[in-house]
C-alpha cells in the first residue's frame, strides 16, 4: 500500500485540469468557483494524455503512448470536482480541495483498487463517479473484463473519508458467471440510494443452453440503501437490449431514477426504451418504447443515448440512429405519459455531408437544456453545444467549445452552483473543464 500511495502521489505531477474560456460564452471568472482549473506540472510516467500544458519531446513521447482517455467526472454538494480515470490496472481519483475555493488545483490522485485488475477503458464504458447528497461519501464503478471476450463484472468502491482511502472493490451483482456484466451506469438519488445498471447476458446464456432463440442482451440494476455497504439482489429491467451501448440514467421531478437504453425490438429494430427503476423491489419495472426510428441493424453500434428530465416530467433524449436513410444523432421528447412530442430532430446536422455528429450529452437545469456532442469533419474533432431555454421547443445555433486533431473521450455535462460545464479529455490537450455559457440561467 505504501508503494501504491507513493506511485499515486507521483501521478499528481502528470495531471492538469484546464478550463477553456469561450469569448462568445464569457462570464465573470471572479464569481466562478471553478474558473481557471489548472495544475502546473511536469510530465510523469503513467499519465500520458492527461497533460494540458506539457510541451516538448517529453510530452510528445507521453502522448505517443496513447493512454486510455476514458474519464468520469462529477461535482459534489460542497462544489468539489471529482475526476476518475484508469492508469494501467488501477482506477485513480483526484478532486479539487475545500481550501482552494477557486478550484484551480486537484489533489494528488489516489488509487481506488489496491490490487491491480483489468479495467474496461472505452469511452462508452468509462469509470463512473458520483457523490452522496451530503458529500460525505464518494462512489466509483467500473467494468472489469474477464478472460473470454466481451465478458466482465461490474465493480464498486466507496470512500467515506474525502477520497483518502477506498473500500476493497466489490462485485455489484450476485450472478458470477463468466459472461457479460458490463457497460455500467451509476446515479445517486436524493435519499442517498445508489443505483447501478448494466448490460447482462445471463438470459442469453440460459436461452442458448435451452435451445431457445434470444436476441441481444438484457439490462439489470441493483440498489444500495446503506451507502454502498451492500446491494440488494439485482433486478432485470428488460430483455432483448443492445449488447454494448451505454445506459443513460436521470432523476425525474419526483426523485425517481429513470433509465434509457437501446433495445432490440422485433426484426432487429434497434430503437430505445425507457423505464423507472424502483428502489423498492416490490414495485414493478415497466419499460416503454422511447424512440421510433425503425432502424434495422444486425449488430450493436456501441453508441448509447443521453437522457434529461425537466420539472414537467418530459423526457428529453439524444440518440444515434438512421432515420430516413440518414445516420445522425437525434433529439426527441416524450411527455410524462409516454407520448412523443413533435418529431425527431437531427441536431448535429451542419448541412455539410462530410461532417459526422456523434456521442451526445444532455443535461436539464429547470426549463433550460444543454446539448453537447462530438462533430468530426474528417480531420478535426470538435466539441459542439446547443442550449434551449423553453424545455426543448427551440434551440440556439451550435457553438464550438473545443477541438482536437487527436483521440478524445466522449463529452460529459456537469452542473454545479447554477453553472453548467463540459467535461472532456483529449489525447493532445489533456482533461478540460469547459464552461458552457454565461449565467447558465
């Protein structure tokens, strides 16, 4: 453990958190507790791709290593930013401090799993991090691959001392077959209950043994009501789901957790479905269809949806599909009763046939919605943003917040103290926390 602590402390020198100011989206940095996130550093072994300010031959050598870019981030109730990523066979976590109210530095990274283990690191299956409502506990989940391809276990660890130490990782689900349990998602509700959902192939395995057909995988979830000390037995949400698309989780106006996933409907139609995930195991899980593109696809596109819910109960969704022959990312709405509102809209369409939008993030802040995505023009990956101030009826023109010519993680939208931020990590520029706009009303 001593060696691990020394190694983790050394990693701090290789992490930079850069806040990018956008002239068109400028706000008063003196009132922004996270303005100017950055850590002066030297490039350290094992932190390739995390440096936003390194330069020279050393930086080039580090970037050439192409470390995994998958990074999870979250704010807690005390306005600390928590960041989780993978170094080798370890999940590591760093956070902004109480003492530094400007949020300009992060703590030395701390190793979560003292014993090394393999970890999935794709952008669709990155480590997740979340805080308890009182900020006294921090939770991390990830997917651990097994020996056979496409197999894994969903892992969980918590810290109850401000990220200084972490519990021995536990497997969330009772089923321990060497099959798919991966693409985990994590959320904490207002009562502090922890929800973890994932893609699971136990039903496919059982069907094969019985000689029965079975399309896709299934979605399962488990709930902890004691702050992560234990999890209730997992419950199935739905059969016949996509095998490798991430699951979106969001809290609704009643404080319930809702999940959205890509489903495999009859005829290999890969549209999406929604369900409330009850904390009480006596309550039924009732999935409903959420999108209606009719996209026939014989394989998983590895492109999960985004979900946000406004106070009126409307579900706002961003998802990748092919609609009328066009492959794009679309925005659509379902009202509180499950009725579609309007038609799907290709919000990433720039009118340029050589550009491709992908991997959207979505967040609601009262009646205001923020929609972010990646846009690739053949040479450069751009981070784009739109905003709606009327619950999705109208949207601003797209704005570019950042760009890179190298590899990048998928964007994540975060909210803290009335402001919205984009969390993004690139191979060339490291980790960035980008303010979404002035005031974020």
